[in-house]
C-alpha cells in the first residue's frame, strides 16, 4: 500500500528532520566545547600541580568527581589571581582539602527522648 504525501506533509517531515539534525549538531558542538575545556583544564593542572598532588586529585575524583571539578577550577583561579603560587604540592593540596572539608562539615545532632 502506497501513501501519497501532500506537499504540506512533505514540508512538515522535512522541517522535523531539519530540526532534529540541528539539535544533533548543537549537541555535538556542545560536547566538543566541553571536551576542549576539559583538556585545557587538565593541561593547566599539569603545569600547576606536582605529580603527587595530581595523583591525590585523581584518586579523589573516583569518589567525588563533582567536588574535584570545582576544586580544579578554584585552584586555577587562585593561581591566576596570584593568591596561590605554583607548583602546588601534595602538602598544600591536603591543607586546601582539609579546609574545604572543615567548611562543608555539617553539625548533625540527634536527640533521644525518653521512651515511655
């Protein structure tokens, strides 16, 4: 069974296909842009961190990738602002990580009320 499309139906199909193609191109462009930024961040970190400090961040990234990404960006910004001098050693990184942990620690209180 053959179906004859009207010109309007064909135009609608073409329009949908074009929109789908444009969305795919945009997604690909955004992914390439994200990847380029990631490579640039990695390049900068190689120049700023000692091998031991890079290893520590890599290990932490396995457990807390979103935290490490934030820390990496902040380290780069601190160096660019002149507030931190490279190379960033493992000792310095541990101090920074401890400070972040101290600031983000929440006080959790559990109150027990007597059972009756």
